[in-house]
C-alpha cells in the first residue's frame, strides 16, 4: 500500500502544470494535524499533502489510528468546477469543491446518498489549516511548502 501511495504521489507531481491558477495556492503544501489544538479527533496522526495538478490540486490524506491501527490513505482530486469528484482510498465518496476566497474552500460530500458540507480555511499568514466538518474542528500546521514542478 505504501508503494502504491508513493507511486501516485510521484506520478502526480511529475505531471503537474506549471501555469496553474494562483487563487488556491495557500492550500498547497504538507499539513500535519496539531494534536494539542485538536482535542476531538480520535486518530493518532494525520497528514494532508496538497500538490498542484492541471485542473486544481490533488489532496492526499494519510491517517494513523490509535496504537498504529486502522491506518488509511485517501486521494481527493480538488477541481473547482462544481462537479462531484470521485475520491479513492479508505473513505471513497464524491466531493464537489467551491473556492469561496483564496483562503477558504467549501466542500459538499456525498457518502452513499448522505450529503454533508464542510470548510477548509488557511490562515492569513499561511501557517495553519482549519478543517470544520460536522461540528468537529481540526487544526493542521504547515510543515512544508509545495511548488509546481517545472
């Protein structure tokens, strides 16, 4: 599973467009959950890796359960065309994305007919990502920047 994840990540990076729109660049990077600021999240650890793609970006979410159990990876193609995008991995579903402003994304998720909405917001200084989903707030710290491959 690790090799498959790495292969998808490398392939996506190689095919990234260098002339991507700059409206959502604040979301690009590697984000690590801040467990001290996120007290209501049952997982031991989670990382979000957002890398540019020709139509938006690819968001890879890797999580490790408590005691290193129930680990999973999800791949989310983020395209701001309002159309549902099929995700793959541990929690496959469709998600449509709306760029509210350069620091805020609204997501509409469909899990087998159950619709939910959430937001992802990057702080003004670009160092913190806040995900609000079903009343649960998760805080992530940016640990690395990601740029388009030329």
